[in-house]
C-alpha cells in the first residue's frame, strides 16, 4: 500500500525535525518531489538519499507543505490506521471520565495531540463538530462519521473544512445545541458561533476561577458565550461584567447566564476590550479574566501580538483592586510560554504593581499535547496575585 505513495525528498541536513517525529514539514526543507503530486495525496517523506522517514499528506507547495501521521515504515497507513486513532482518542477521554453525568461537552480529537494533524472533533451530547485543515484526511471523514454514530451516539454532525472555507451539516443539524459542563448548562452555537461553538479547552480553568470568585466583583473580558462568567456566578461572585466585541457572543452569554439562573448578577456588554480596559478605574474589579483570541496567527504577527497582549495585561494590572487576581491567557500557538511570561513581566513592571504568579495554566486534559510538537501546547495561562 505504502509503496504506491509518491515521495518527497528532503534537502540534506533537513531531516532532523522529522527524525524527532515533529509532524510538520515546511517548504524550505523540501528538495525534490515526485511528479504529479496533488493536494491531499498521501506521501512518503524521504531523506535526500531516499531513506524512509515518515508518511504524511501533501498540502501544496507553500508554507506547511506536509503533515505527518506515521513514522514507522512497517505500519500501513489506510482507513483502519485512522479508525484505530479514533479508538485511541476515545480511550483517553473515557479514562478522563468523559463524558460524565456532569460534563457532556468535550474534545474527542485534538489534532496533533491525537496523532491526527489538523483534525479536531468536539462533542456536545449527541452533536459532533468536526474541523479539518488537513486535505489529506478528507477521505477518512466518512469513517469518522461512522465512528461517531456507532461509538459516541452522535445524531447530528457538522463539518467545517477550514482549509477550503466551506462548512455544512453532514447529518442532521440544529445550529445551537445544549450540553453540560461541570453541571452548568451551556449552548454551543455550532454553525454561527466561533471555533466549534464553545471553548472547551478552558473547562478546568473556569472551575478554578469559579473557586476564586466568592464575594468578588469580576470582569470577564473577551467573554464569548460567558463560560468564565457563569462559573464566577456559581462561585458566588458579587457581580460579573462580561465584555465581548461580538453581539452574537454577548447574546449567547446572556442566554447561558439566564439558563443557569444567574441573570440577576450579570451585566453583558458589546465593546472592544482594548478600549474597555483602558477606561476602567483602579479598584473597579477584584478579579479580571483576560481570554483574548489568538493575536498571532503566523510567526510574522508575533511582535504585534506581543504588543497587544502587553497592552491588555498592563491595563488590567493597573486597574485590578489591591489584593486582587488576574487570570490571563494566550491561545496563540506562536507565542510560547517563555514569551508569554516575558510579556507578563513587562506589563507588571510598567504597571508599578507587585505581581506574583500563583498558578500556571494550560489547556484541558482532553486537549492533549504531543511532546513531539510543542506548538500543540497552544493555550497558556497564568493566575496572578496583584498588590
Ligand atoms: N473566554 C471565552 C473564550 C474567548 S474567545 C470562553 O471561555 O468561552 C475570544 C473572544 O474574544 C471572542 O468571543 C471574540 O469575539 C472576542 N474578541 C475579539 N477581539 C475582541 C476585542 N477587541 N474586544 C472584545 N472582544 C474581542
């Protein structure tokens, strides 16, 4: 089977990342390729001398040209290979106790972290939302749908082909669906919302913030559908302000707060958080959450993203009440933990406040990180105590 795949040959001394099992090949590493290679084709990646290195899928000639799925010459990469990865991923979630009576929304497939580069699948009770940026995995989507129906009791399946910017319901279809997260009710907006409808990666961090909220005045900046807000309200926050630039997000936030019976304690506003954070007064809030979108979508965007992160963190640090808390996040895969810490350091220094790190946070356990692909650790967070 593998012998029928075409090959790409890396330039001399460009094989190290692949030998280290990193699943991405960039155009600069590629020396030559077999004629007739088409986007999405499976390929064997070889060193310049023709020795086998890995099997992956061709994405086209620019940038990230190939995503790798197998580093073992003796494994056959066919449908059964991918179905096995679905079972492996499901086994991890079962081991994590997901789903449970309290939590029915979780990530089943997390791309590189589950050996399925570029493929994500989130489950909300009986609704699945699949997102793919790997054309090579398109042929296995029907197998994934069978798996979801047979082993995860899915009845509705949405597919977002983010590579080609097309998305549609493959089976069934309700654009909003309800699910539970740690006993709280949420609506995921599958077809009109952001990402797969809900940011499941913050589940554990939301629980933590809930525990810090009692009696506090909380600002949930970049709130989307109010994930952090609802937990803070359950944690008996005195008042919670949710701010997002998207009217659809703020509407969802109001619904989620109301559905959990907390409408009395919440204000939700459509605003630009850069402006909002600049105009709040010192002492307005005891606890601030900053969970912005990925400011750096490419490595070129990192310097500007760093300025954006510094700006919001500086203003939040200046404003939070003495003895208050700041929970701050970055979900840019191009901003690593070291850089994020440097940004927080620079903001703290300029704010003139005394800042201590009390927690280092990451994405939820159902978003596993491949040790071979540090970029799959995309969500970094810190809990800060500000005096
Ligand atoms: N904290 C959320 C996830 C936030 S995702 C949760 O727990 O679910 C990032 C959010 O930032 C998105 O909802 C997006 O609409 C919003 N956003 C992007 N730019 C913004 C800006 N300049 N001001 C306010 N919100 C912004």
